[in-house]
C-alpha cells in the first residue's frame, strides 16, 4: 500500500494503528507499507514541523492500464498519434517518460518492420540513469508476442517503490517507426515533474553528431 504525504522524507516517523502491517519506507514523499491484510488503517506521520494523520483503506494489489495519451505520460521529442490512438515516434531519442509507485511496468509496443529487418530499437532509463539499464531492445523480436504486438517488461522490482522510467528510440527514422499502444503498472501512476524549465541545447551537425551507426558491431563498415 502506498500514498503520498507532502514533505515526507526518511527523517519522519510513521505510526500504524494495526500491528499486522509493517516494513514502512519513505521515498520522494511517498510512504510504502507492506499490507498483510485488507481493511482500514490509521497512519500517523510525524516530522519536526508537524504531524499528519489519515485513515486509508487497504485493498489487494491492483494493476492499472494507461493509454498513450494519458496526461501522466510525458512525451519526449517529436511524436504523433495515429487513428488507433497509438503514440508514434520516429526520430532518435524520441519517446516517453512515466513515474509510478509499485513493482512492475510493462509496455505494449511494436514497429513496422519484419523480424528480418533491423527494425526499431529502444533504450530504457530507470530513475535518472545516464547509461541505459536495457539497451538495444528489439520491438520486433523481444518480449512476448500478443496479437502482433510486443509486451515489453520495462522494469520489475521485488518490493514496491517510486520509480521514473524513460524510454528512447535509438534507431534512425529510416529504420522504422515505433509505436506505443499502452502501459501497464502493477501499482499506481504518479505525476512526473515537467522539465520545461531546464536548459536545453540543440546540436547542429552531421551523422556523427547524431550517433549514426553506433549500434553496429565492431569492425562492420
């Protein structure tokens, strides 16, 4: 069970009205409590400045399916929606970002190339990583094939927590287009802070600047 408390951090003390719950953790203002049984639970959060008390209802773990146009998904780069409501992204480094609290995040994605072609490939960045946790995921080969589309596990954890995941297309436009059909979270979706106010730099250059050909094997022309 998880819920957000503004200003909560690791220095806060958390008191529970029911001893059947335990393993309390606080991450980025979200309190996670391992729920052993269903029912009502009174939670008291005590900090130096104030004390907050609330009563929550514990239900079994839920799975949430999210459409690509959900406002809680941050879209990265130049994209568009097709007539089926799928998010289409062509260019290198275009993609999406989502923040959730829970244990697992899956995406239904595909590309428009046959498995014999290079097809679209993606990189998955978790919790602010600068090097991808998963690089070179093939949208026409990897993951479980369901109704002609790929179910890709973007990340999975043993214990619930708050995580931000970014997915980037890493192949050129001429290789293929990539499509996002839906996301599924085992937990709850949170709002991801927008980075519109951050400094952005545009590079002008040739194919080397774009990193063209970086994914080819060593010694290949």
